[in-house]
């Protein structure tokens, strides 16, 4: 009887470890998905900002504005 209690404790520990690793993987996947989704918006905003910072001084220097 004592041997089965020890085995159950070991199984419970393994199940806990598997559950913990599954939660870590799920959190990592959610974070990667959020970063990927925001990447296109961030790229667009950065591109617009870069164009403004480059084109406005050039246009002012050339007297176009």
C-alpha cells in the first residue's frame, strides 16, 4: 500500500510539471501573437515618422514649403 502512495505522489508531481510547462507555452504563444499583430502597425507608424522627419527638413531647405 505504501508503494502505491509513493507512485501517486510521483505521478502527481509529473502532472503538475506538465501543467506548468503547458501554461508557460500558452503564455509564450499569446505574447508572440500579440507582438506579431502589433508589428505591422508599428512598422507603418515608424515609416510615416521617418518620412516626416526626412521630407519636412528637405522641403524646407529647398524652399518648397
